[in-house]
């Protein structure tokens, strides 16, 4: 993995990496280590007094029922977003792959939601599902469902899940489509000659061979649900009602800006860091497994 | 086992016709090789028999049934693909058992059939391995095993040996012949390699640009080519072709000088423009009576058992094959003549053989 | 393949059309709302066909913002978003391509260290280090400035990796030929590497532009003045909480304006976009 040909210079390479290193040091390493450091401290709101408390902050978090509730909320949220997001996209990708005519048009029409900001997506769904004005709310009322996500925790969760999944469909769809198209046609033909109909072909041949893509997307979607969805929560439910949609990353923000508890917030950031690192490691391990059979 | 019939089969993509009316009658147990250069449509034809391509016109029957509208799985066929098409996530055993499992064959019978096929193909020690752990030749044998266990009416082979190296190819040819002897199943085999075709076929279909130029046994196709294309495609080194005109009964005046005598035949009227074809092994050095081609030796290839002498004359280059060392040198002038009985005449325009 | 299952073919199209419809529904409703008047928008149910207020609403928000909630003119916010998106895209590409070039084509002590340091940045998204980063930006006096918006977001390594991978596929022979021709490293970079990287750069540009434009959490923290808001955070502030009635038709107009540029970029450069997506995730 090394180039055979290299240039020699005593100063040029340093000059070339300097911009990125500078930015990385100032805006990444320094803040990240600050977060680590602050999580071990106890400061009052004006940082007048500082006390080194080791892992007390972490212990407090794990004893805090609201933090644990947030953990559970995040787990539920990411599970729903991942499962729904992958299933719907897989369905669309399978049919987009099979369709002879119009495949390209469908593809164009299905990928553009990726470009919509999560915050904007949230606003759109807030408008659609507004308890008084929403068009979908009106429709739900007509079939007997009383919709008010500002009061009903389950409905609030539904709202944010729907917004999150809506945005992520294109991404998943694209990768599934690419994965499907990477499967050699001759395998599918051989299975057809062996006697397998379309359903059987899909479940016994295509789906197993798609597993690297599926696994990869699972990890990506979980990371997405953990972090990129901050905007959705902030722009729609604000974590409510009654903390029902306060996912972990939102709580970090909330505790930092509203409760002004920087140390707890820092500790929460560290825990999130650990989770991301773990997920990234899993992702790299599996991406390597992508090197096929 | 069954017979296969193609009646005036055509294939078009949109308005472009790529296969122009091919008819073929395959008897039960016959090994038919469809051979031709790249792009001639041979794979397309095979895939139409398999049901992997739609049939635009004509009829294909397997056994007594017309299969045009039948799905591949209902045609009672098995296919061996060029790139093996083994299911990568299944073991060798599972690959071979897949088709049987789908059809609900009981487990012990599946095992019996797979073991039998594995025995014939020497795959027994590899049954639990995955395809990625096998060599090219082994993978191809698994592909054949998968076809054997199904006990289909027809085997279809789509250039199965093209991805193997030369030595392995020879070995696998024997395996295929052995397999055919053991099973006696009707087989359609597609290849671009005329050596494979000559050695494996009971009968050959020589295809060119979507047409079947000749259908016959290897020896028929070799000795009695129907068209110039067939004569040039089969046999190596390729036949010599020189253009000329019939000067008198039994004599062709060649463009650029020289005369060749030929055995008399019906439509060889004087003045007709023809292409003369003679195989390199049917030329001899030395002038004949009033006939011969004279030219300069341009190259000599000593192949050990044979020598190929390339002679340049005004009408082109002619290759002479002699079964011994050549005593000539490059630059020498040489006159050669042909055995009149072995001179083929083809119409200069259509390429059809004048018989 | 000969497979006559007309039911399946019809079902395929139906499902796909349903998918497209569900995906398009929020946008359609938003668009219709953005062309209605305040009274029409607050009627239940809202009319489903576009109205007549398109020009009025859009010019209103661009010039004046909405009358309730945030007062910032959307025109200004769009401008801020544009600067930010372009800054992130161009900045990231620039520093990454230089670093990747150095790492691939040079041997120098600390090369490994730099490589791993950059690699680690892949793991932590900005959401995880927001408050300390905010403090750094504040200490540097970059609150409410464009650099403050842009710089922290170009710290991650996705682009560097993409370029590194791409450079690995450039045949060594090109560098050797350049060397023989007497070209120094920077000449080689400008005359050979850059032109070859054109499509990668374009693909990355699409992804980074969309990423920069759609940022939410970071601009939220780093801007306090309304005239520095980006359109993506501005829109949230237009949705008034509490008792005030939101001017939904203006909010929807803003939403349309907020999503049009990135969507246009993605749709018009679809092939590059797909390529960029697939490659940045490897």
C-alpha cells in the first residue's frame, strides 16, 4: 500500500500537511481533550471553583434515572429508524432493480431527499402533523385518530422517527441498489435454472449476498440516529413532551446550554465518544469483510 | 434425455435482428457444439434455449414440448456458465443440492445423487468447502456436478472452458467427454475455440453473424465446407485463399499470376470470379503441367514436426505445410501446386462453395 | 429472462410510485403552502392546489423574514448559508488534497503520526465535542464570523481518505515520467495529479456543499446575531412557540428556499453525487 515513487524534500511535505494538521489540532484534538478533561471535573456555573472528581460525574450519570431514560429513548429511536429505514429502502431498491423501464427516473426521484437538511425535514413534518393545522392530522382525525404529538409521548416519537427515516431513505436506497447491481447476473440466472422463483431467489441468494451492504448500512444508520438527528429533535419536539424524545446527543446540548451543567455535559460527550468509536471499529472491521467471497 | 428442435429461430433487439432464422434438429443423446467468432450470436442462441432470453420468432422444442413461453425452471435443463456461477455463500455440497432442494427431493436422495456426481467428477473431498477455496478447474467441475445431479433432459454449456488456462482446458475436455459418456444426456455446447468444437462434437453448428453457415459432423465441416467462412474458420493454420477467375474447364487463372487446376464440377463456368481455397497441407512444391503459383519465400516457421513456409506472390501470401525440415531459405523463389481434388472453389461474391 | 409475471411487474411499479409519492408528499404540501396566504394556510383542511401568493410570499421572506418569531431577512440567511457551504466544501477539499498528496507521495518522519491523527478525526462527529469547540472558537474571537462557522467543520478526514485512496490508484509510471521530465513535486501535483482528480474533486464538492449547507447544531451555537444565521437554523426560529401564531406560509417558503440549492446540486450532478457518496463511505 505504499507508493514506489516518492519525492524528497525536507520542508515541502510539512508545508502541505500543515493546514490540515493545524485545523485538526485546534478544532479537534484540543476540544476533544478538553471534553475528556472537563468530564473529570466539577465546576460551578461560573468556573470559579474547580474540583477534580475522577469518575464521579460518570457515576452520577449512571445513577440518574433521566439519563438512563435518555439512553433507553435513544436505543428505541435508533432501532426504529434503522429497522424502518432499511426495510423501506430495501423494498424500493429491490423493485427499482427489477423494473425494466424507468429505473433511472425512479432513482432520481428517490435520491433527492438526501439533500434536504434534517432540520428542514423536521419542519416539514411538523407542518404536516401540526395538531391544529396539519394536513395529515386532519386525515388522521377523519379516520378516528386523535393526533397531538405535543401531548402524546408515543406520537412524538413517531413524528421524529418518521422525519428521520424519510431523510435517510435515499441514502440507504442508493447503497442497496449498488449492492444489488453488484451481484453477478449469472448467479441469479443459475438459480432460476435450478428452479427458484423470484421470491426464493431473493431470500436464498440475493439477500445473503447483500449482507455486507446491509450490515454496513445498519452501522451507518445507528450512527445517524445517534448524532445527525439532533436537528430533528430540536426543530420539532424539543425533546418533549416530558423528555420522551430526548435522545442522548440532545441531552448533551440541553444540559450544556439550559442547565449549564458543563461537566455532566462533558461526561455525556465522553460516553457518546466511546459509543461512536466502538461503532466505527465495528464498521471498519465489517467493511474489510466486504472483500467478497 | 430428449431431443431438441429449433425451427427458424430469430432474435431481435428492437428493430435490429441479430439471429436470422436458425433451424436445428438435435437427436436424443447427441453432443452438439455451436462454434463461431465473438459476436456471432452463439451465446444468445443458447440462452434462448435456456429461457434466459426471449425468443423473437420461431420455435424451440425440448422433448415434445414447445418451450417458447416456459420459464427456465420448467424446461428441464441444466446450464454450466462461463464464470461458473457458483453460489459463494454455500458449500460445494449445498451448491449441488440447491436445485434438488427446491424441487422437494427427499434428503437422502439428494445425498445419494450428490455423492454420485461427486464421484464421477472427483469432488468427494471438497464437498464442505466454499467456492472461494477452490481452483478454477475445481469450480468448473462443481458447476458440472450441479448440472448432473438435476438429471435434466438437456445440458447447456456456455463457453465453460474459456476462463481456464490451456493445460487445464485440455484436461477438462476429457472430463466433459467422460461425463457425456456416463450420462448420455443431450448437450448443447457453445465455444469460440474450433479445437474444442472439433474434439467434442458429434455435430457442429458453425455460426457467423447470426446465421448458421453449416451444420455437420467435424469431418464433414472440415473436408466439405459449405462456405468460405467455414473453410477459413475450421482448421489451423487457416486455409489459404486466393482470388481468381475460371479461365477454362478445370483451370483457374489467379489474380497476380499463376494457375491452379481443379477437379471438374457443375457450376464452374468459364469467366466466373471465384476464390480458391486450399489447405496448407494439400500444397506441394514443384510446378505441375501448365499450373502452379510462383512466389518468394517470406518466412519459414519450423514447428518441429511440421514446417510452415510463407510464400509471397502477387495475389497475396500462401502458406505451405510440409512434414519435414525445409531445405529452402528466406528469399528463395518457389513454385507450388495443389492436388486438384483438394482445391475448393468459392463464389467470389457470396462465399458459397461451388460443388 | 422468460418470466411472465405481469402481476409482479404492475406491483413493482405501484410500490415504486407509492415510494416516490410518499417521499415527495412533504415537499408538495410545503410548496403549496408557500403559495397561499396566511388565512388560507390556517384553514383546516388546507387547500391542496397551489395558490396565488408565490411571488408575494417569497419576496416577503427574502426581504423581511417573517413578522413573528425571527425577524431576520431570509435573503441574508441564504447568503450566509451559501458562504458557509462553499467555504466548507472548498476549504475541506483544499486542505485534504494537499495533505493526501503529502502523505502519499513523500516519506518524512511523523508521516505515520500525521496519518493516524487525521484518521482519528473520522471517528468523532462535531456533535460530540460541541462545547469545548465552542469555547475554542470563542477564545479565538470567531463567534459570529464566517471562519468560525466554517473552520471547525473542515477538521474531519473523509476527504483526505478519499483522495489518498484515489492517489494510490495513480500509476507510479506517471510520477516516474514526470521526474524524468524534470518536474518537481508541485509541478507534478498541478500538472498531473490535479487534472486526474477532477471527478473526485467534483464528487466531493457535491457532498461537502450539501453537508455544509445543511449544518444545524454548529451554526446554532456559534451565531448569536440574527444577521449571521444560516437559513437552516433561521427556519426553526420562525416557528414560534407558545401562543403566537406561526406564519406557516412564510415558513414553508423559507423551507423551499432552504432546500432548493442543495437539492438542485444533487439532482443536476447526480452521477457525481452518487459516486461521491459511495466513495466517502469506504
